[in-house]
C-alpha cells in the first residue's frame, strides 16, 4: 500500500526567508507550465546525515511527488522546513519543465552549456596529449 502524503497547500506569499523576486519568478513558471499545485503531494520526513541532533530529530526533509509525471523530489539542504519546501518546489518545477517544455528550461540550457564545455576541453586535451593513456613512473 503506497503511503500518499497530503496535497501541497503552501501559500507562496507566506515565505519570509525567500526573496519576493524568487517567489514571483517561480509563480510565473508555474502558471506558464499550467501546473496545479493541488496535484503535488507533500510529505515531511525525518532528516538524515551530518548536522547533529537538530537535523536528525526534526522532520525538515521535504518530499514532493507529482503523480501526473511520476516525479519525486526530496530536499534537505537547509535546517528550516519552509526553505526546504521552497527549494523542493523549485526543483520539482525544474524537472517538470525539462520534460514538458525543454526549449524554455533554464536548467536544461545549463546542462547543455556544461556538456559543450567538457567536450571542448576534451578535444583540446586530445590535441595536446594525444589519445593514448600515459602513466607516469612506468618508464
């Protein structure tokens, strides 16, 4: 039996720790992609990893699930639950945008830019050192 969380009910205007410009940018992306936040399931999970007792005892890890595309995001970057909620929602919107509208996806453009840089670096390296693998100290 799948444990479904509650639906996403955070009002984006309630976020005090996040700048208003970031909230407005996220709202416009949500509207542009026609995402209904009522479809997003939200669940709070106990934290794990480094950070001590505070992080391990509180439910500051946020899990967002978007059943229409079967996408899941877990976020535990910060100690505050409200910031993790915002970061998780932003990550979920990034993933949805990469699937639904890859032409407008900022994250996809960043990934492509990194791939081009790596490819250019590899070709320069190949020209400079050749294609064979050289191990130092075996001569």
